[in-house]
């Protein structure tokens, strides 16, 4: 299967969903140009409240389109950008990537995966029951967070739907993704 970007999205305000765009521009060390969550320091309101000086490890939010497929099969109505992601992918198992994986997006951009998105109550505000649907448990009872991954921009560039994705794994030993 091809690894591809299916949609790109941004929101200038702190809205839950992000409208799809023809392209987005990633800025190294900052995030998505014009997006409310871009910046060197954290921009998510709950995190700003705790410590506005902490580094922004959540500059870019990526969700796999396969999650949308799964949720829609369960009766939800979810499409690209509606869960707050900036980049919707297909063909990359985002949740199994180790921390530090670099995603080469399109011609120039590189995003380093920093961790898992921790799904929150806003999912239920969007569609009732969506939070629970974005959580699961493995055979050992460990919590699985399925709402995508977060990353920081290492190399900027313009990113378009249908751009390819190249995965560059970090050196071993791999570190499992944790919520950021």
C-alpha cells in the first residue's frame, strides 16, 4: 500500500475541528503556519495553564485515515480534519511508530514524532461516544490511545494532499510512544 497524505488542515483559532486546505506550510521548530497550535512553546490551552514555557511537542497532529474508516464503520461520521488533526495519512501505522521516527512529507518537510495524542472529552463534545471509541485495551489490559500522534517540525516545507510519506526510523533500541 502507498503511504500518502490524504488531507491537510489548519485552524487559526482554538476550534476542535480544522478545515481542510489545498496545502499547509510547515515551519521548522514552529509547526503549521497559521495554525493556533503552532509555536516554539506549548499552545494547547490546558498545557499553557500548567506551564506556558514548556516546549511545544505538539506542533503537528497526525491521524491515520484508517481510524476514520474504523469509526465510520461503528456509526460515527468523521472525516479528515474533524478530530483536530493537521495531517491525515493512509498506509502508515502511526500508533506503532517509535518515538523519534522522522516522517518525510512531500518534497521537503520532515516531522519528528514525539508521542501519542491523549484523547480528551472534546471528542464526546464533537460526537457522543467518540472518546470511548478512540480508546482500547490490549491483551494485557494496557490502554491503547488511537487518536493519532504528535510531532515537531524539523524541516519546513509545503505539504499537499496526495504527497508521499517516507518513514525514517530512529536508531535502536526503539522507545514506545507515550502521551504528550
